[in-house]
């Protein structure tokens, strides 16, 4: 079903397996969404069961939730099953209860903290004893699900409010929005602390609560400014801490990818995040919590304070020195390395029973216990170098320093930005940690400098997009070749024009490629002989995008389309003719290259009289209704069985019949050729569609003024996708000024780095001059004469990527049943 409905945005249709939800904010938009879905289902040959379909509902059941115009809520039958659940007597029954209750955890405030006693019963090697706190948590969960609120859908026009808090058990968060009717909840989030996190000081726990909440709601918060409200006043100044270290530094670095403001709220006003502990930290040795008494009183006295946190698009790459004391301190703070340090300090290897409950990293070091040592208090591991057989001692790197070590061995000046193999070997010369190979691969793949220069590994290759034509002069492609050697007549350029149906070419030698010169050549040449084309297609050259050329198209009622930048395949028919024309000119003017314009008419004659592979006819036959007399005919004469030329009226009738027969035959040949070309081309297609808001790399190989191309990068990023304009065309935002451009999907690649671009200020949309069908490689299909529409100048057709308004399809008043449609009823 995902393949059948691919390309329909989630704002119109949501699909999960065989469940389809077509929706809209109004009756008209809901019907439009339904039309798209039904057309896809019908095209795929699928049938929908009428009894399982619901239409024009204000509220429906979807994936175990009640979805309506008010928001999302729980289902009564599911909640009743939780309410009637008997008291669990073993871990199997408890897991079943928690599995059902956890499905609605987003509706329960502080779910993890409430259910903590129940989750503790599921711990390994713990006896199942149903105590009073377990029964209390069991009843509290059932009561909370009974009174579960209706979660409001997020409104992109309103700012988000993120309330966070932490206790000794876990952290909680509430994502809300302030609307005209007041503050409304979008979602709840909670998570319990593990054994190591429960030993954190209050400030560190409160900061961890913010980090986890931002991670959980990143799909709502990324690229938007939001407000974080906390009852811990120290976090206002902690975000601008001068020299953060270790874990706190990594958290602050992660938060710098977002744009938000920290607001302090007194605990009595912070009840929606569980009104957890607000007492000051009394732990010794916590540098992040040391503050003067006067500063603490000043912050606590503020009811509403606001401090803005600026977005950092790139992390500083400077490396700080870490001495022996720093290594020792960071290893002692690492929860995975702390037990190993104790074992080596006591000079004992514990039995497996003591290690079984520890982390995977600790178990891995326990297995290598004989290769470990403490040197000046720093944990090291022995490693035998394969080349020389010498034993080297590697420093075991804690979590807090792994990012800096990877930056030093790969991205720092003198490290070379080498690939995975060289970076891995450089790292092993002095450092070690579990699964370091995976981290090196991930770091190299996410390195922005490497990707910008070497190019992304995940390239995209879209499927072939075809444009059907059915009669002569329906669509004409134009382009300019040059500069060529200046001839005696002063010509340096060639203007080419080709009819997409008959493949009839025109070529005019020109002294320059100005818009006025091109317009005069087209009017005096192809247009005067065959009439104005219905559609004219070109690249984005200034001469074709000028006001002069636009006025020409308007006067002659020609629809103007264009290709996307850096994608000449969008006008592949003309580009292929250029190759053939240049080859023939090179052969006939090999001795005197400055007389190529004298040979140009004969080159055109040869092409017009040659049988085309796609149509199996000559361009002359399809355009003129007769074959051209070639030099071979002049030299050897006509065959003896050539019929005589009939009188005028009879000749006209025969010519019309001959053209109709030839055109019908050519349409069939074009159809077969188009199917064959698409089948062969799509074999190499790969990649996927990009969603609005997604970050991508953009291929931009143009030379930049003042920069050497050999030392420049060809990929720009990250760029944010703004909209999908057609099947393979996207409009996105270029950094750093936020310029908006449209490109083909083949020129984009998914962004895997860590930087986040600044959102550009809103600006009025510039009038679009349209994007031609050439956004993709083109194979011409002829399906017979079709209805032409009355087109206004230079709009955009986002389906075929060409300029031109689209007719609004009529929707049957009685659409076939088969899916759920959500939307307000007709007024």
C-alpha cells in the first residue's frame, strides 16, 4: 500500500499496512484527498470492502486511537480492558498489562515515574513480590487511563512550550501550545532514571530532563524557536557556561542545534511537569552546581525570567588538551569504566556473576582483563601492532571524550580527513573503546567537510519522466551551441530547434546569442514556415528567460517551459541532436573549421532524411508528408516503379491520408520506444523522495568567482527542503542567505551530518516562471491528439514539471467506498 500511495503527502493521507486515513481541514480539501487516494487504488486494481469504509466522519478509530477534530484520545474498549485487568500474579501477566498500558503512555503524565515500581519487578534475578507500592502504581495507572485527556494536534502557526522536570525517580515533560482558548497539551513524555543517573546532582538531572525531552520531541521542535520552562533556576545561566566539561559539555553541544529560550517558573506554577524537587544541589564536587548564595537568591526570586539560546550550526573544531589528570577524572566519571578501575585498583578479576548485571562495555573490558593496566591512574589496554608485532598501550577512551578523539584523528588539521580504514588505523595507534569501528564509520559518514568535497555516498537517481506528444509543433525544444570558431560571415553560435513529435530539426548560425537575435531567428525561420508551436522548452539561459523572449511567447501564444538547473537531460532530445550535429560538422569542416556555417544546411538535410529509431520514419515524412530528394537520388535517379505525381486536389487528398497514416504509425512506435526506454532507464533508479523540512546535500559544480575549482567543493549543505514541486523536482533553501531554488532529485542527496541550518526570514514568494518537463530525463510518448487547454502565461504544472495551469478534475458525487475520510461535514 505504501507503493500504491507513494507521493501523496501526509497532510492528505496516512497509511499503515492496509489502513488508510484520507483527511482534510475542510470539506473540499477532504474530497480532494479522497480523490487522489481512490485514483491510486483504482489504478493499482485494488478493491475496497464497503463495510470497512467510513466517509465524512468528524471522528474515526485509527490504529487504536480516536481521531477527531478536537484531537486524539484513547479508545473506550482498550481503556476498559485495562480497568478490568486483574492483579498480576507473575511477570508474564505483568508484562501483558504494561504492554497494553504503555500503548497509551503518551496520554498519562509521568507514566514512567508512576509505573517505576512495576518495572522494577521485571528486573533480572528479582523475586516477584507484589508489595503495597506496586498495588498503588497499578491502581494509579488504571485511574490515569480512565481520565486520559484529549491531546490536541500541533498547530504549526503557534509556538511550542516545553515544560520539563526531574525527580529522584525519573524525568517528565509536557509539550504544549498557547492558543486563543488557553494552553493545550500536545503530548506527554516521561522516562525513569537508571542506577547511575539517579546518583546525578539535581542540576545535572534537570539538564538531562531537558535533553531527553528535546530528543523525544525533535520532530516538532527542529527548525522552530520554542520555549523551555523549568523550575530549576540554575539552568538559565548554565546554558552559557564558559567552560563545560565532559557529559554536560556534550549535552550543551547537542542543545545548540536548536533555537529555544529558557524560562524559569516557580515550582508552584510548574505542576504540569509533576512539580518535582526544587531543592538546591548539595552534592560535593559538582562544578556545574557551584554558585554564590547571592546569585541563587536572585535567580530564585524571579518568577518569570527568559534567556535566549542561539542556534549553533557548526560545532567548534578546536581541540583542547587533556592531561593525565583529565583522563583520570573523565574515566572515573564514566559509569562503564568505573567498575574496571576498581578491579584493577584491587588487582582482582571478579567472577562472572558480579559482571553479568553490568553494561556490555564493562563486560567487554572484563573479557580483556589480562590486557588492561593502570598507568598513573589512567586505564590502558595492550594492543599488538600487526606490522611490527610490537605491543602498544592504548588509552581506553570514556564516552565524554570519544567525540574529541574522533575529531583529532579524522577532522583536525594534520589528520587529513581520510576514509574509514586510515582513520581507524590512526585511532588504534593510541586509543581504544568498545565498538570503536562503528563509531569511526559513523563519524566519517557524517563529516560535513568530507561529504562536501568527496560527495555523499547515498546518491539519488530518479525514474524516467515522460512527456507525451501526439502531433507536429505541439512541443519544440530550443537551445544554443557555442561559441564555435568565428566564420567569415561573423557567426559564432548555432540556435537549434527541434519538434518533439516529428524530430524535425532547425539550426541557424548566429553572430551572438542575445535574446533579440534568437527571437528574430525563430520568427523568421521555424515559426514562419510551420507556424507557432504550442509549447516551447528551453534551459534557464538568460536569453530564454529574458523579457524579450517572454514577450515573443506571449504574442505567439506559446507556452514557455524550462529545465531545472544543472540537469541538461531535461531537454535530452535537443542535447542528443547537438551531439550528432557537432560530429557531422567536425567531419565536413575538419580542414577549414571557419566554414562550418556553409556546411550547416547540408547537415540538416542529412538528419531530416534519416530514419529515426524512435519513430521508424524520417522527420521529413512526418513533417512534410514526403521524403527529401537526397544526393543519392540525384546521382542515380528515382526507382522505375515510382508512381507519378497526381493532379493538385488528388495530391492534397493523398498527402493528407499519407500524413495521417504516418502519424498514427509514429505514435505507436513512440509508445513502444517510450516503454522500452523507461524500462531500461529505471533499472538504475535508486534513492527515495524527500519530505518537506528534510535536510539534503545539493550538487553545485559551478565555478565561483575568486575561487579555484580544484580547491572548491561541489556539494553544498545542509539545505532544507521546502516543498516537493513535482514527481522529481524540489524547492529548497540554500545556506547561508536562505536563497530558494528548485532542482532535480538527481542533484540532491540526504544529509547525514549534525549541523542544522538557520531558518531564513519569511519573504514574499517570487513569481515563478515555471519549471519544464525537463526536470527529468525525457522520453517522448505519442498517445494521439489530445485536448489543449487555454493557458495563462508562465504558471507551473507540478505533475509534469512544465509551465501551465492544470484543469481541476471533477470528483464523482458518489465515490467508490473503501477508505476512511476525516473532515468536517458540508455546511
